[in-house]
C-alpha cells in the first residue's frame, strides 16, 4: 500500500491528534460515519483556530446541504459551523454538477497545495467519489470533476488524483470489520481507487477491527 499504516485503538482520537499537531490552514473534509466521529471528537478541542482555515469538500453528493446525505451538511453541523471555519460549498458552486465542478476546481486551484486531506475507504475500495471503473480515475488535468454511477446514489463532485497529489498530507480513516476486506486488498497491492492516491505524505489510521 502507498503510505504509512498506523493501527490505533481509537481512530477519531488519533485523527484529532494529527490535526492538532499539523494545524492545517486548508482542509478537505470527508463524509460518512467515521468522518462524523472524527469531527465530533475534534469539536472538543478549542485550541484549534479554525477561523483562519479554508475548508473544502473532498467529495459531495448533488443534494441540498440540508439533506441528511450531504457531506457538507454533516461536517458543518458536527464541527465547522461551530468553530467559524470558512467552508467553501461544493453544492453551491454552480447550477449544475458540471458547472459546479469547474468553479470548484478553480477554487481548489487558488488554495494551492492543500495542507490536510481527509479520506475514507468504501467497501468496494473507493475513496472520495472515485469509484471503480469511473472515468474520474483517468482524469489528469482537472482538480474537481462531476461523477456518479449506478452503485452509489446521487450525482457527485469529487477531488481528482491531481488534486490529491498536490496535498501536503492525506489521512485515511478506516474503522470496523466492514472495511477489513477492502483494507486487506489494498495492503496486498490490489489496484483499487484508494490505492492509487499519492501525496507528499499519506497516513492510514485503522482500528484493529479494520486492520484484522
């Protein structure tokens, strides 16, 4: 696998420690249950000055921010609205997914190398909204593209590999037995979307249930 695997007893606690150590000024947020737990844990630390931080979404479903399916909505509610971070909305970047992807890509470009990118791992080996077999996997120029398939609900926007490659740090958080098989395949060198992620530094935080 690409990057360093750290097996930790408490993924949200280990994630929070990394954020507190690095104190990022640009941060790409993730979605999902593990991300929610991580952000809830981070919210307990008032020593982080999020007011000077730019937050973008690593991927977002094309749903209203108020929807329970919105990554941005979850991240805002659990953490970022309460700490005053500058959250740049992917869903509000344009009237259509294609136009929003173009505008959001320009925004991400303006931020330069992202300090900290948070990613999860799907049971099929996807990360962000980079799904197996998707055309988004072959994108080498644009930093954000529209994507989606029949296996995952909603049209989506996602950061691409070129955007991730610019990052100073990418952190995967992987929890639970449901992710064990996917993580095992990546550790064995299988060509899954998540295994293709490259950055200046890549760290995988996995609990014993996921790491086996």
